[in-house]
């Protein structure tokens, strides 16, 4: 009988250097493939739009892009594609606590994990807003955390705007995010 060892965050960070593209979920390590060019373009455009909104609106906080470790608990460390935190006291060498907003750029290889597994984890740990971005479909879905769990707040495919409740006043044309694809 094989006994599987679960890692704590302390063990995880000793075994995997900062540059690693790995996550710790329920004490188990998951390797992540390098993202493709379309993924990186979307990540850049969307993070730029969010950063510009924070600057113009003078909202507190900061936007971070992957890879950045977010430590949710002793057995959960994720590397969301985009993270927004209004309270920067949670930021040390890593982010220690649930961000206000998380964005995952979905690829065929991450579809199940982003759409079900991570969504449940972010919901359970109190991430106020969760965005799923689908480059192939040119779709953005924005979920907000309610008493019932995540509920769709805003979405658009190919044309139209998406909005955020967490990033007060933020609206973006979907075409801007998928520019160049």
C-alpha cells in the first residue's frame, strides 16, 4: 500500500524555488505548463487595463500578475493569472490571504481546474470576485461572491463590456482585452 505524503506550505516552499510554476492544493503539488502567447497577451492587456483604472480612479491596492504565490492556508498555495488586493498589508514576499479579485485565463488544459476546482477554492476562501477569461471564445465572465456563493455578475462575448463590483467604476470593452488575437 502506497502512502502519499501531503506537504505543508513550509515544506512546499523549501522544495520548490520561487521561479517554479507549481501550486499546492490540499497538500498536493500540481505542475503548471508554461502559458502560450495568446494567454500572455490577454494577461498583459487585462492587467494593464486594471492597473490604469486603479491609477485613474485613485483606488487603493495593487494588481499583480503570474507567477505570484498566494498563500490561502497551510495546504493551499495558488498562482492566479491576475490578483488584485486593496489591503497591501497582506503582501510580504508572497501574498498571505484571499485577494479581493482573482482572474484566471482559461486554456484547454486548465479548463476543468479553473472552472470547477479553483472556483470552489476561491469561493471557500472568500475571494470577492472571480473572473474567467476564455481567449479562444473571446469571452469574459465575472462572478461575485454572495451569501449563496459565486453568482454571475457580468459577462460578454466578442463584443460588449464587462464590469466589476470590486474595482469600483471599472468597465472594459471585451475587444480591448482580446486585442491582437
